[in-house]
C-alpha cells in the first residue's frame, strides 16, 4: 500500500479542525504542549488527521472500481 504524502501544514491544519470539532479544542492541545507537558494529545490529533486525510484521498483504484465497464462487446 502506498502512503499519500501530505505537507506538515496540511496535517496540522486538519488536526486543528478535528481537535476543535471533536475534542478539547486546539488551544487546549497546544497549551499542554507549550508548557512542556507531553500529554500525547498533539500526536493523537496528528494521527487522526493523517487517517482522515488518507481516507478522503481518492486513489486511481477507487476511480477504476467505480467506473462502468463494457462486458462482452467485441470491437
């Protein structure tokens, strides 16, 4: 399985949105990080963002599987 590559900015932006929508909010996550407390929250939201971005990325296999096929027709 090939892994899609996303920029750090895309990952962090998506992590910020997810934390704001589904979690404690991005400010709370970053406050713990700035204090130097390694809560794992930032890693968690980055991982969630990566999973979400990968799920939303359409691959060529997805497109091929959804494309109509002609069967039994000779040219």
